[in-house]
């Protein structure tokens, strides 16, 4: 049910269901910080996409940071790795787009937004915010894989995201951004 209180509904859902505690443990100071981040994203989502969200069920996504203790860059090459996650993360709220343009809005306005057209299997970057090249590569690779497998193309999305994972801070911020891009671009394509 999408209404003017959608932003509050998402945060209330996260608090009422124990979502924050399951993700971050019983740490009130961390949970308070995460609730504020999610509220900021939900408010911006409502402002930017509230009118487009009518009748659509938003998807709430959380992607943690990861610290690789051993095996950096071996996991995607079939090797083993030893890693852990921490309390840093990205939150995203996403819905399918109906206008043929994906808009990925960073709640940190200084980092810019990313806009692209999925364009069936031939994505076109229209505007790239910080980290937009990660999203572009994910969409290009996933589109190519879907085409080669004879599967339907990705759908465009509207999303707002916020994160406290530092890039270049030893917490694999770029890996978290790639995973976030994969999930919020592919989520509307999943069969119900």
C-alpha cells in the first residue's frame, strides 16, 4: 500500500519486524544510526518517486560491507576467501520504472545520481554519479548473460540508496556497490 507515509512505513516495518536487530545485532547506537539512514533514503524516495510508486510494492535492500582477511580477488576466480561483514552497509529502496529510464538516486547529494536506459539488451548510460561505472558494468554483463541464455531482458528501475561503506577504506566498498547494483537492477525482473 503506497501512500504519503510510505517513507515512514518502511522504517516502521524495519523497526517492528526486528529487521535492524537481525542485521546489526542488539546495538542501539548502530540501530539508531541505521534507522536515520533508512529514513533519509525513504523520505527522498517518497519525494522523487512517490507518485510513480502507486500500486507498486517497493523492495528494501541491505548490502553489507565485507572485510577480506585472506583471499582478496580469489572468490570470483574459483578460489577460497576468508571474509567477514561489519555494520557498514548500503540500503536501497527500489520499484520497477514505467518510463523506460533507470534512475539510481544517491541520498548523498554530493555523489550524484546515475541514469541509464536498459534498452532491452543494449544499456545506454545517460548520467553517471560516483560509482555509476560499477552499475554500468553490472547492467552490461547481466544483459549480455541474459541475452546469451535466451532469457527476458532486465527492466528499468527507480531507486534511492544510501550507504556508509567507505570506498578505498579496506571494507570492499566497491564490491558492496556492485552487489547493490546487481540486486536493485535485477529485482523487478524476478518472477513473482
